[in-house]
């Protein structure tokens, strides 16, 4: 019975991880068509991506405590149902505002899905096989990433952007049904804890102001928001240290290895998150490719990642996982340096080579880094560790898209993204890739610090 439950749990988490990324990357590919239909400026267009990760980042920490208190299986079922509602909302969207609302609803569901699936795998599968199981989830992420360019490019080109969400509904509904019919156990880690409402509000307000302020740093409002966000987050950490049942056990960050691995993940995902968006913009706006051709080329990266990630996950069960992750980040750094010189005349084979290097490096980094984070704490802290690594990862992703908004608004103002302004798009991309190269270096440094401090993982 246990083996059957584990099998279905892996299937469910695989499908969930596949389609959360599938929808995210599908929208990245479709956003030029969505922007055209609703008449969006480049600022609003970029916010259709940023708001998704922002909401997810806001909710990840509270989601960890809520799921641990009320049950990961129950929360995962509800979260997938919310995701379904968000998908339907995108299908019936008739304006920029209604589309953004549907994206917010999707992000709410996905924030809880992500926390639940990692915690469940950690709690239900033995430590010796955990890296392999987490590698399967990461594989789902990268297969979703690899399938989305081709499938979504075909769908957008032939059936319109709404078909992306129609396609996804069937599979997320299947997850809800399987959870109801096939998964009988429930996993709870802090059932008797009181929900920390004040801590949750402080975190959500602080992180929102921080990310918004960063994305609008060239404005006075942005600068004020950034400072206020930092102040509120400092208050949040001070408050949480005094709570018996904090929304997040910030004491975990006293563990040097846990902190270092999370910082490495934050910097790594900061560099990775904006990658597909920039390449997509380059192909569609600078090279003039249509969505279908763009999707066909973009498949290179996720195919390489989907092949690399499961092997990296297995290998991380046999040797120190963060050492593997560090090698991956070194390779990723080279790809970012190459792309920081990207311009109109860069040959396609150079771009594809850089894409393959970035994919290989990120594939080596992701699942070992996740395994290192989860293995650096005790199992009783699985919910907090899962929420913590997802939050730091999401902060990196949100700041990455915030950087996208910041640089494009600085270079282009409020102009629409168009091939007419390809020179400005190239200039913006070069700046962002250069910043991402620096982020990769920081990921390498924090990884090395964590490995030296880690006494818990002995492989």
C-alpha cells in the first residue's frame, strides 16, 4: 500500500510541477500576442510575468505553516482547485485587468502547490531515495519547460493564446481527482500550532514593497518602497524570533549551511528566471521570428535540463549535493557572460550554444541544491525548510523579473515592445545578462561557504 501511495504521490507532484511551469513559460511565449490584444505597454507586459512570481513569493512562507497545520494532502488538493479557477479566468479574460486578476489567482494556487509537493516528498520518501524523488519533480519542471515552447508556440500560432490554458485544465483536474481517490494518508507537521497572522502580514507586506520598489527603483516611489520593504522585513525577523509558533522558523537561518544553500539558490534562480523571457524577446522582436519558430528553438534549453536534472538528482544521493550544484553554476556563469554580448548580428549557433550551456549548468544546479537545502535540517523542520527554500527561490525569481521591468523601463520608458525599438531591446538584454553573470558568481561563493560549514551532509 505504501509503495502504491508513493507511486501516485510522485505522479501527482510530477503533473503539478510540469503544468505550473508549462503555464508560466507558455505565457512568456504568448505575452507578445496577449499584449497586442489588450494594448499593453512594455511596463504592463512585463508585469504580467512579475505579478505572478510576486504573489507566489508573498504566499510561500504563510503557505508552509498553513499546509503543515491543516495537512499537505488537503492543502495540495485545494491549491490545485484554485489553480484551475485561475486557468478558467485567463480563458474568459476580456481586458488587461481581468487577465492580471486571473494570473493572481493562478499564483495563489501554485504557491501552495509548490510548498506541499516538496514537503510531501520529503516526509513520505526515505532519505536515501529523496534526491531521486526530488529529481523526478525537477524533471517535471524541466519537461514542462521543454514541452511548453513547442506546444505553446503551436497553440498560440494556430489556436490563439487562450488555448494554453484550455490544454492545462484537463491535467490539473486529473491531479485533484487522483488526490481524492488514491491518496489516503495525511501529512501534518505543526497541527497544534497557532497560525501566525501578524508574522504573515509583516512578511507579505515587506516582501511586496521590496520587490515592487526594486522593479521601480528609478522612481521616487520605488526608492521609498524598497526602503520600507527592508525595514518591515527586519521587523518581521525580529518578531518571528519571539514567537512560539512562527509562520516561519527563522532560527533555521542560524544554520550556516542552510542559509548559504538558500542564498545560492536565490542567486541561481535570479540568473535563470529571466533567461527564457530575454531570449524569447530577442527572437520575436529582434530577429522577427514567429511564436511557433521561436518555440521550436527555445526547446533546446529545457531538453538539456530535463536530461541533466534527474541524473544530477541521483548523483546528489551519493556525493555532497552542493558540490554538484557549484559545478553547474560555474558552467551557467560562462553562458551568461557570452549572452551579455548578444546583439542583432550574433549568429544563431552562438545563441543556441549559450542556451545549451545555461541549461546544462542549471540542470546540474537545481535538484542538488534543493537536496542540499532539505538535507541540511531535521525532518521535523521539513515544512519550514520547504517553504524557506521556495521563498528564497521565489524572491530570486521575482527580483529577476523586477530587474527586467526596471531595465526596460529605464531604457525604453513606457514604449511598447516592438521590432521598431530592437536596438533598445538589445541594450536592455545586454545589461540584464551582465547582472545575471554577477549573480552566478555570488551563487558560487555562497555554495562554497555552505559546503565548508556543512556538518550534517556526509557523502
